[in-house]
C-alpha cells in the first residue's frame, strides 16, 4: 500500500481550486483518495454548516470525476472551527494498491477507513455506539494489516442530536452537549478496539464522566452532517510504500508544547519536514490550566470548545511555525483531562 | 525610588481578597500604590463593564484605606479580555520614596505615572490626542528621571466613543472602531515622546493608516470607563532601589515566541524568575499569519481583538509556562503590523 | 402601606443620575426604598457582571445616604440582558408606612420583600431550595397582609453555580445550565407558596422536567452576584394607599401579544397609563413557535435565553409602544412551556 | 404572465424535501421558477456560508432537473439570519407565460428578474454600483411591463468585500461594513430607477451618509456568495393571471406594527390570507427607539443587524401570527432611518 498525504489550503468551505489544480497537474489521482480530513471555518458547534457544505461540494466534485460508487467509499471528516490563527485546509489521504510490484516496501504510513451503520438518536453517546465504533476501528485496522501498537491516530467523525431529533430517551436534551457525548462514546470505542480500555471496566455511566479511561490516539469530532460514524485509522507498517511516517504523543495540558518534540521523537525514521499536525483541544473542565484560573467554562458568549481550539492551535503553531494544522475541539476520553493526543505526519528524508 | 510589583489573581472583577491579604500581612503598603494594571474577564470591547467594575471596586476600597486624595493619584488600567488560557489578575506597582536613605541604589525598575486632561469626543483618535499623550509621557518620564533609551514599556489607558457620545465631527461613528483610533493616537503619542516618530512626519491621516510609524514599547488599551488617558511609564534606572528589572522586545507576528528570549536577553541583570509578561496582540490585518490565511478579520461572531488575545496569550503562556500574563488586544502603531511590543519584568537574582 | 413605583433609565450599569435627580428633587425618599428591580445590559448569562456592578453601585450609594442597616434590607434584583429593543432601566419600589393616618385606604398595590438564607451549592436547583423559597414567599406575603389570590407577581433573584463552585454532588456541572435549575426551583417555591402546586406532587425529579407544574405569577432570575434568594411579592390590597395597581396574565407562547390586553383587563380599576410591564421569556424547547421551526435551541453562537428576551421584548414593546420594559429570560416552571407570566403595573386614574 | 408564490419550510440550508415534494405532486413546474428568495440560518454577516450552501444545493438540484441554461437564469437571493422566532424557509416565485390563452387577465402579481454584470471590488458601494443596479431594475421592470407606481418590492442580492478581496481603493477595509455600503448603493440604485431619488442629487458622498435619500420598496441583502447583483422586481399589473397580489408600506421604526395594517390596506383586492411578509430591519443608528436607549450599536458580542432582525421579526410575526416571514437586516437607504419597507403578498379571495 502506498499512502500519500496532500495538505491543501481552502479559501472557503466550497473552495476546490487547490484539489483541482493537483488533479490537473496529475500529482493526485482522484481514484486513490481514501479519506479527506479538513478544518472548516464555521463555529465547530451545532449550527455549523460549513462542514456539510465542504463535504457536499467535495463529494459532488469527486462523484463527477470518479463516479458515485468510488466516491461513496471515501471517508470525509470535516472538523469545524479555525479559531485564532488556524488556517482552513483539507488533508487528502490517497492509497494506491496497484502498480506497486516494482517498488520495495519500507517503514511508512498505512491507513484503513470504514463507514459504520447509522445510529438511532437513543444510541448516540451510549455503549451501543462504543461497541459499533470499536468494531469499526478493528475492521479498518484489518484492511491496513495494522496491529494496535502501530496505530498512531484514529479519527472518527460522529453524529450529534439536534433539537429536531430530540427524544426523551436520548442521553441529553441539549444539542451542544450531545456533541460531547458522541465524541466521548466514539473515543471510548477507539480505546476499546486498541486495548487501552477493557470491555469489563466500561459502562454507560463512564461516558463523559470517568476521565481516567481514555485513548492516547483517538480524535473524534461531531457534526450535524452525518448519522453514522466515519473512521480513519493511521499507523506505520513495515510493508508500506509511503514516503510518509506518523508518530504521536499526548499533550498533558492545553499549553504542553513539549508534546511536539515527543511526537517527533516517536517517528520511526529521520524526516525531512512536517506535513501536518493533528491534535485535540479541550478547556480544562477543572477551570484551571497550570494552576491558574481560566474563564472558558463560564463564558456564555463563546463556547469553550472554540476557545480551546484557539489556545492549542496557537501554542502548537508557534512551535511548528505553521498555523495550517488540524486542531479539533472537545477531547472527552481523548488523552488525559485538559490535554489530548497529538500526531505528526512527516515526509521521510530522501 | 523603590518600585515593587505584585501579581494578584482575581476570581471576579470585584475580587479584592488577594490585595486585602497582602495588606493584612503588611507586605504591601496601600499608600505606596502608584498604578494597578489588570486583565479583567469581559469582552475587552465596547460594552465591557468588567473594567469599570474592577476600577470602581479597587478605588472605593483604597479610598477607604488611604483617602480620596491619594487614591485619585493612582493610575488604574484595566484591559478587558482573558480569552483562551489567560487568567484574570492585577499587577500592582508600588513606589516608595521615603525611608530609603540607608539603602544603596542599583540598576532596577523605576516608574512614572500621570493622568491627562479629559478629551472631547472630537479629539479622540486625532493629532490633538497624540500631542496630549506625548506630553503626558514626557512628564511621567521626568518624574522617574527616565530618558528614552531606558524606557521599556509605556501603558496608556484611553477613552472610546459610544453610541451615546456620537458626534458628526468625530473620527468615526462606529464605537468598536473608535477603540482602534484611540489606541492608535495614544500609541503615536508614546512614539512621539520617545523620538520613535518625528513630529513633522505625523498627521491626522497617518492615524490607523500608516503602520510604518510605530512605538516599540507602547501598549494602549481603550475603555468606556474613562474620558482622559492614564499613563504608566516603566524603565530601568541606575538610581533604583527595586529588586525588579524590565526588558523588552518586539513580536514580529502573533506567533513570534522567540520574542520572549529576546526580551529576556535585554534584561540588564541576571534574574531569578519572571513576575509578569506584558504584550500586545493583533490579528494581522493582511488576513495572513506566516503566509497562511486566518479567518479572524471576517468573523462576524467574535471580534478579532478577542481572538488575537487568545492566540498571543496561548503562544506566550506556553513558553513561560504561566497563563497569568498581561496580553492586550489591538496593536495599532504598537510594534509592526500583526506584531506588537513584549515586555518582561523579572525579579533580580539575590 | 403606600407603595410607589419609579421607572428610571440607566445609561450604564453604574449610572445613578436618574435616582440622584429624583432624590434631589425630593420626589423619592431613599429611606422608603423596599426593592429595586432592574434590567442591565450584560449577556444575562453566567459571566454577566453588569448585574453585580449595578447592585454594588446602588448599594454603595444608598448606604452613604441611609446607612448600612436600612440599605441591607432592600431587595436588589438585577436581570441581565437587554437584547434587541429593550432599554436598560431600574424600577424602584418604595413603601411608606408612616404619616399615612390622614389618608383613606383604597384598592392598590402593596408589596412584601425578604432575603432568604444562603444556599449550599448542593441545594441549588433542588427541593431544599423549593422549600426555602416557598417559606420566604409566605413570609413576604404576610408582611404585606396578602393572600394568594391577590398576588400578581413574585420576583425571585437566585444564585447559580460557577466553575469555581463546582461540586460532584451539585445538580449539574454546567454553569449555564445551573441557572435554569436555580430559576426552576425558585419558581416551584413560588408555586408551592401560592398553592399552584401541591407539596405531595413535587419531587427533585420534577425540577426542570415536569413542565406541567408551574406558577402563573413567578418570575425568577439567576445571577452570580448572590448566594441567597431575594424575593419581592406584589399584589393588590383593599388596605393600600398606593396610586398604582397591578394585574397579570399568562403568555401562552413567545408571540402571544394578546396577553397584554388580558393583563390590562385583570386590573381592578380604571387606569391612566402603564408604568411598566414585567414578563418572562423562553425559547420554546420543542423547537417550534406557532408550528414553525425556530433555530434558538441549536444556535451555538448566541444562547437561547438571549434571543428569547429579544423576541418577547420586541413583541410586547411594539404593543405598549415602550421598549423600556422588564423582560427576563428562562421561564422554567414560570407559565406554560414556551410562554410565561406577564404583569402590568399602572397608575390609577385620578 | 401567471405568477405563483410557494412558501416552503427548510430544516437546514441544504434541505430540498419541501421543493421535491411539490414537484413530485406536480404542483410546481421547475421550468417556471423565476426566483427563489430565502432566509437561511447563518449569522447573516460576512462569514455566513449558509447562504452559499443553500444556493449551491438548490442550483445543483434544479440543474439536474431543467438543465444549466434554464437554472442559470433563476435569481437566487438568500438572506442570512433567522434570529429569534424567525423560521428558515424559501419563497419560490414561478412565472408561467405559455398556455395562458384561455385565461382572462386580472389585477395581480407580476415579476421581473435580472442578473447584473460582476462588480470590481472598487465599485462596491459607489455610484458605479448605483448606476448598474438602477439600469438592472429598469430592465427587470420592462420584462414585466411594470411602471414605477405599480412596483411594491424590489429585492437585490449584492456582493461584499472580504479580507481576501481587500483593495486600498475600496470604499472600506472592514468586511462587515462593506455589507452596509453594498446594500446602500444597491438601494439607491432602486430609488434612482423608480424616481424616488434624482440623479443630480446623488453622489458617492451620500452613500451610507445622507439618509434622507431612500427607497420605500427596496430590500437589499449582501452576501459572500456572489460578485454581481441579482434583482427581483415585484408589482401588480392589470394584465396578470396570478391569484396573488402585493401591497406595501413603510415601517417608521423597528416596532411600527401598524405598518402591517397599512400594507394590507394598500392591496388592490380583497384577499384570503397572507402568503408572506417581506421587510427590512435596522437598529436605529441614533441609539434610540421610541425615545428609549437601545444597546444594539455598542454590543460587541452580537452584531446589530442580527438583533435588528430578531426585533422586527418578533414584532411583525406577533401580528400576523406566523414566524415564517422574510426579515432582512441592514436597511441603509431602504425606508427612513431606523425603519424600512414592508411588503405583503396575499392570496386573492376566490
């Protein structure tokens, strides 16, 4: 498997120009696209339609190029919110499996993708969702021949509950809060699949509550634009043909910039430049960062997930000298409380 | 002159507990307070009443302790907006001039403060304001026996124009924009006083427009709670008795964390720990940071000064490992476009 | 008892000019002030410090005039949020009991006020709070010799739970949501005191859930600026000396402007002009108004209580031709779902 | 010409279900669609992509049904912002000209539509735009055989200037403010076409400044999703085959609900129910409504156009008992200062 990663700036949620240009210059074959992971410039909360607009535009364009059957297999994960310095963009993951006979395998990036079934409103944020996501992650790993220790990042796009969906037996009646429950159950699904959490220590009551249970590689993002989960698993394999590698670490808090160094240290090879950083952000629910009070939890004008993205985005961007990175908000069961996983994909040195 | 600096956390704009405690433990003599420089947790824009609430509470308390005459000489500068990780706090600057005969002078922090006259609405953001601020800065420097090269930070609190104040001959009819004009004219006043800009190269038309003219040490903040300007000048002097020193540098852009190192390098002595960092933040009006598009200028939900504080606050806090720092938004004519001055006050090594 | 009501515009939360003017012209004796009920221009949510700023300024001023003992007996209720056309103001309720021997009693406004004890964080939003508020309402009614059928409006100011207060055994960990619980328990306390709800049909589980239980005259507002409840009961009595009367009705939904007419019809006398309207607003949690979808519940940029005030404020103001009215957001157990109580105080015809 | 108007609820900006249903039931022939005028649920300001998402979805769908050539002639006007009670929806205007030989003409609704050329950034908000819009309105009127006195509503969708577009010679550097300039020039174009303003009394300096110049029927709305103007002219004609009629009035201020009655009185026939109300909303720039201070101009958390829509939407909806109406924000040169035009389309009595 030959995986490649293209980072493309977007001037608006429906901006296709960068992708069109790569295809026109034959640097990217649209039939190879396995997943598109983007940051769009909406509020990243309930009424963020920039995610759906981006997906709809990309999918429409790709359907016209490669047909519906192939396009429908692509995993589209749009994470809303480019607060502060963050720069809207998409990362396109291609996977080529044919025409590789002549190339030698080497240590490098591999990926697996999967779409789960749709969820009933009552399943969102519950053990039912945890189980389905866990099986999905395992299936995606299998397609990439990946085992748990070699997995460095698992992205899940998951649904939420709007006012229109509301059900008395849903886990919450609050649409913004439903995003947290959906992210939480999805993250615990990843943790279960990877053995970070054991089946018998996990119940519905732990979801959004027992923060000692978490995944160190899960990144989950909720959106109004889907009813199922879409999963992208990334890891290194000895059987790769990719010129990219991936590593990861865990931010202990929102200002833990040393996590960048630790993630770089985890890369299996010498590298020649970072392609993208993928990380999670959360306003520490204790109300404190490094012992100092922050005001994000009590701010009724700006939701705390928005500010958390601005904080982690600025801290990490200032270290890697690039604000075009992927920072997603709300890290329930994704890394320790107040922190979150951080993955780096880099080009291998020639 | 013996200057001391106390950084005190606030749990709310009207929280006096930290100050009361210092006074009760006789670590701070309220009669010595020259200036109080704070970050309060409002939106930092037009309708931010947390600044006024903090000033009113502090002033009322100090009047009851030291009488109105002394309390009215204190400069109160509250800068609104603790977006992201920033932690609400006040820095109290004391200045003791008596009982120092026995102590040897040394290189250290000195300060001067001044209140200007009130401004007419039509003067805000114009050369009239520039001139009055310039004279105020010179007068404050004189009281501290400071010359321009030894000045490292000049904080100005300045007024704005609300809908109620509006005048056809005012520089703008937009209250949020009037904050920028007021900050700009105040900053150019500092630049003029320090010789960073020359009288004959400066006209009304340059204000908020000609960004090649700027001060490297000005920090100006507008608020609805005053009609005049209040000025605090900080520098190092050989005639000081303070155990603190100050240094500064200029951030070239909002993610320029190397400015911290440069400011530390500018300190005149070896030091034993940072007390506080004071810096300015601005969303680059070009719409780009490090060549990447940001979305702050076109965000109609959150004003760009708010996001700029979140960005610079997170970047600098992640380096100094302390989110309780002073970051003020809107850096018109304060450092280069998209950047801003950064000052550090540190304790001298024993 | 001679009750009078003064409606005074405020140009800012700390604007005392209107009150100072009335006192200077001897139209209002500050020793007679029983309650001050205001609308301030903050966000009306958790981090709204305009309420505290207004109370602190008013209380400080009145203490200087009438002493702490008298000033501390005044009930201060500041409701944040003047969204849309609403105009910041205070209503001052005076109560004179001396020097009335020569005047004949007539049908008119009477009032009772009370401060409850402080609440523990764990009590907020629970039956413990319901019981204390119910007893407080009964006590306040007793001081006014009011019986339930003659009560037309009961205002309660109640506390909330901030991130700093958070307790694992509190009713919620979400500060914005804690406002709803506190308002709900306070409203059910009123309903219990007035016999609108029976003791044995009420449990902790009903609070914020069983919306068939409600008061038709309760108006409750939460704020960070107090730890207890402050209660103002208003009604008509045959033993009054007031030139004002009060009536009320219930808005069935947020656009139910006919409620104004019904409230006027409920006034016991012919009147000569409305002094103020007091009403509650809520975004219908069903997500629909008059069968049409609204977007307030899923709006992650603006909290639904803010928009609800804008809606009800505009609807009622357009009928009474005055945007200086009291509209408070969040009507849990205050009127039917999506609606709320509406009271009118009018001057009696000469 | 037989014009029909369909009001269709939308559950999201990309919800086509209502339209698909009408087409499936053969109540609406997509080849007859002349214009679609909608309210989408974004912020209605610069970074509102719900407008573009709605247009892109509708256009894609209609292109697949009727081909690109026909679909490109449709005028799409999406106005963002359904604050408060407003309910997202589209109004579809169909125009049938064939197969009418057997039907008698009668007084009724007619329409004309036109797309202008694209505007250079430097033209937006200037006399160049005024002239092009004026000519466009005249051309659209001609296609409908309408003369000025019979025109009751002219909707213009116009472009804005984003940070990316910015030009030193543009009328403003502020993207939110560019919306006002674009709306203003478009409205004056309508006024010029209809003779409400004379060519020789109009200069660049009047735009956004001289509010004595205005149109009583213009409704203009800016958006990031187009570079030209799209114009829809509505009026009554004796040569109509429509079962609808239109009337209009002018709201003198944001709470002027009597304007509904005046607009109904202006209808040329007895009617059998309102289909939709179309009106403009503005926060009075004087800072007062009916003599009372409002806080919309100084609110740095919520833009005043958002609150203005909430106010006018609630006031008008409470009278017509339907929150699914078209209220668009920012009424520069559209009606008197603080007010705006209001049009009603009603079904004629059988």
